[in-house]
């Protein structure tokens, strides 16, 4: 076969191939918006040890051991083109995606952010992003996200990340709260191992008569250093996490803000028990 015959054969083959459907800009933007906050706030310290596999309403990540995980709390995500409307916003119209940008749920997320800032211990500061900056906030972030409708009730989750600084180092404290009903486990360490799908050395701490799961040392996924988990009797779940590093652009803290008992106590703190 000469060069001309080869070219004609390729043209013929391409002409007989059905082209893929065009990419839906709306679908792509919708998926990007739903994952933007978590990819920014939760994966700031994700290094080359993990590989992003897909972003389809959530981000799936493979660890070096081959485990695949996603952040805790994502409900069954519908297609961006689903006919079911998002929850109604304060303007009486459906939201454009899962994230509340105004109204009671949004204010609940703001409330959680304030409460997290209020528990930053003495000796540490909680720096704020410069006012009127062009970029989105990175030092204090919050999101209220619709998860699913269960028995006619809208179930939401709330996520706050706060930078904590001491000396030249900057780490972070994260609180994630899930409405009831939710499918998360009840047993303390099983619950703790569900936070962002991360695993590690877990032990049960007691706070009065309450049992709290605390991962005191992470496994191969070391985006965060320690985290606690508690399910309230009404089903609301609270995760509290801390890390010595906020992101790769800043020096890490020399010490974590909270001791293990303090981290367990924060998980049962009524200030984070959103209702």
C-alpha cells in the first residue's frame, strides 16, 4: 500500500465512524461547581501520592495501594441533566446546583464557620483572607451542600476549613457536619474511618459517658494528621479534623492545635451540633 492509498483508507474509516456527542457545557460547569469547594479546601495538601481518577459530582482518588475514596457525606449524586429540581432558594427559585449561596442553609454554614474560629486555642491565630482580594477565600472557607431528599426531607452537609497559625507555620482545622438521616456508621471508629474515606490508627475516647472515634495517626493518606467523629443521638454526625499544614505554599506548624482528648471533646461540642 502506497502513501496515497493509506490516506484514502484513513479518510474512509473516519467517515464511517459516528462522532461522539458534543460536550455539554452546562453539565461540565455544574459538576465543576459541585466539587470546587471540596477540591480546594480539602485537597490543598494532596501530593503526588494520589491520582485523580474522575470528577463526576465527586472526586474519586486512588492511593498508592489502589484504594479508591471520596469525601464523606456525598449523597447519591444525580446527573447534572436530571429533571428533579435542586432545593428552592430564598428567591423562590431552584438553586443552580447543590451549594446554597443565600438563605437559611447558607447562614447555617456561616454560623459553623464562626463557631470553628471561636474554638481556635490560645497561642494560635485564625488569619483571614485580605479584604477585596480578587481570588476566592482560602484561609477561611465554608459550604452548605444539599446531599439528598430522604422521606421528603432535604438532607444537608456543612463544611468549614479554618487556617490556624503560630509563629511561621500555618495549619488548619476542619469541621464537617451531616444532617440526619444519613448513611454513616454508628460505631465510633467505623464512623471516623469514613471521613473523606481516609483510614488510620483509631481509638475510642470517652467524653463523660460519650464515645468518640479518633484517628490519632493517618495511614498512607496523610492530608490531615488527626480527626474525631461522633454521631449524636438524633443522628447528626460531626467530624473535627486538624493538620499541621494548610497547603504546600506555606510552612507547616510545629505542633497540632489540639490534643487528642481536646479533639474528641470538640466532636461532641454542642456548638457544632447543627439542627
